């Protein structure tokens, strides 16, 4: 195989109560990438269509992630990467993660799969380090593995792919303002109280129990972020009103997608998720805020070869 074309999915990180540890993979939103073997050693980003992003290998997360993989193998192989970017950077649905994960997935396939999907996560995390300054895995893990993922530990890295209830759908609205992950991190408080920790742990456990028992109401009750959302939501226009509108339309619950400004809601069934989309959209239309909106089932496969 000399060339591979793939779909690199958008992802929702944090999922309310799982800051830096929970993530889920979307199905209807994502980039496309074409990766080719070349005779020239190293990595070249040959084309980026759709967004204005750095083309230099060391400044593009796709380039940095693949360089980390090749270094580990001590490989003399060469690759060029075309990125067809649909996920806007700074949207909070894992734009950088889609490129990092897609690039290492494609290169690994072209090299005859020296690494498992789990083993690719640390290389993709190098891309995240370039994008936001922190090598977090909560977007790259669901992009690579699909479904809901939990980063049980960062050191050593221990990522678990969890059950995804079949009727669970996500609605994601992206107000057209940009929040850089680095900025969204700077508003975080440095200290957390014991009381807040207890509330957060209860919800994290509840959400995971709900995923494994297909208990949609428990999932809804657990979609609460005691620690991060109160400081971050002030960066997002009409955050509380959008969440209320989503719940009024039947959503189980919702929160900030990744570091924002996208807001997500989870619903049981596509019909409700579509209704939630209409209600969220109406709220921003009334306020004359431009937005994009997506409805997606949970993508349990992750990256797909096209
Ligand atoms: P997101 O959370 O959607 O990934 P971030 O703000 O965290 O958005 O990351 C985007 C940053 O990464 C931007 O500064 C962007 O220029 C940089 N970047 C470099 N290469 C890429 C790429 N291939 N795709 C997306 N962002 C990239």
C-alpha cells in the first residue's frame, strides 16, 4: 500500500465531569486526509484545504505526531500528507486531535502496522502538545479508538475504551468565536476543594456506570461539571440559556465541548437530538450569534479508511 485516504473524526473531550480524562468520538463531523509514501525521507505537509494552518512540518500537529512515530522506529521512510480540514481550529471539537490521530493512523497502516491503536496514542499526544502546550489524550484517544474513552492514568498512560449505549446521540453547537485551548486553560482555578472533588467523583462514576448499564437517565444526571465549567462557561455566549434550551427539548444533559466554545448535549435517539439542535439553533439565532451545528451518533469505530 502506497497511499491511504481516511476520515479523521471530531471528538468531544471532558464530557462535563471528566476533565482531561473522558472523551467521545463523533461520526458526522471530521476531516479527510490523504497520506502517501514518498522516496524522500521525513514528513511533508503537501496541501491543507479548508483552513489557514501552518504547512511547515514542525508547526503542524500532523507533522509533529508522525515525526515522533518515525523517531521511535528509527525509520528512514518518507511521507506526504494532504489535509482537507472541516473542523475549525479552536472550536473545541478536537481539530488538532483529528489531524494528529489521523496522521499517525495512516502512516502506521502504510508501514504495515508496527503499532497497535493504543500504542499510537502517545505519538498523537505530541501533536496536542504542540497545539495547546499540554500532551492531553482526551481527544486523540477517542479519535483513534472510537466510542467513549477514559484516560485512567497519564503516567503510565492507561486508556480504556468504554461501552457506548446504542441510542446515544450528540448535538454540538459551535458559536463562531474562537477560544484557544491555551486561553481556556489559563482561566482554570489552581485549587479544588474536597467538597467539589466529592461531587465530581460521584458524577464521573455515575456517568461511567450509566454507559455500561445503558441507563440514559443516570447518564443525564451525571452530566455535571462542578470544577471546570463554572470558570470556563463565562467565555461562551449564553452558555446557561443554551443548556436549558437543550434540556427543555428533551436532552439528557450537556456541557462545554472540550475547552469550548462548542456546547454539546447528549440525547436518547436521533429524533430528540435533532429537536435539541433546532432549539439550540433558535436560541443563537434570536441573539444573532453565528453558529454551526452537528447531530451525530457516537462513532464506535474512530478513524475510518475511505
Ligand atoms: P482544537 O481544540 O479544536 O484542536 P486548539 O486551539 O487546541 O483547537 O488547537 C489548534 C491549534 O493547533 C492552532 O493554533 C492551530 O494553528 C494549531 N495546529 C497546527 N496544526 C494543526 C492541524 N493540522 N489541525 C488543527 N490545528 C493545527
